[in-house]
C-alpha cells in the first residue's frame, strides 16, 4: 500500500541516511518518545502520535496512518504485532470482499472500483483475519529426484 502511494519504495533500506522519508520517520518517533519519557511503552492516541511529513500528507484516514506508524516503528521491540493490528477498531471495520456464504447472490463487491455512494451497504462482512494459533513451518514442494519429504 505504501509502495503504491509513494510510486515506489519509500526507502531502500531502514538505515539512517538511506532516505529522507526514513530519516523523518526516525526523527518523528524520537520527538514523540522525548514527549513521553516516563512511560515504558506509551501508546499513540488519536491526537498524539509521531508526525512524519510523508504520512501526514499522503496517508488517510488518520487511523490508518497511526496503524502504519506503529508497524514501522524504528525500534523493532516496540512495533505493533499483526494480532494487535487485527484487534484495532479501525481495522475491524474494513469491509471485506469475501462473502460468508454464496447463498445470497444479490450481494457482491467489486474491490477494484471505488464506491459511488456514501450510504452504507446492505451487508458488511467482517472476518476474523487473525494469524493461526500454531505454525507448522514452511515446506518446499517435492523436487524432481528428491527422495525425502
């Protein structure tokens, strides 16, 4: 999503000096942490979050901006987890284009086209898109001549 918005990668690598946008992200988080020195892991709020010029001008709505900023926190140990993203109030209200069943053929979504109306749709599908509880690991497909697997 960020790549599409920026017309390419917003930085080549996450290291100081690699990109003005990355440097601005690091500065925005540093200023924000300086305002909250007494808290171990402060949470960003609707009106109190790190300001980064690219995100402030290019990413809307603000709720999405805050989620992306927490996902891209330069301090890896303080980044939001995907499970916590899935619990986010804004994220839970994303309209899903997958039907619960195919019994109702009158309800369709075309995710490639913008909605023409601001009126709510008759049905809104919200699914629990949480990661699996257990991970079985990655398996490669069986290669020709291979005897294992």
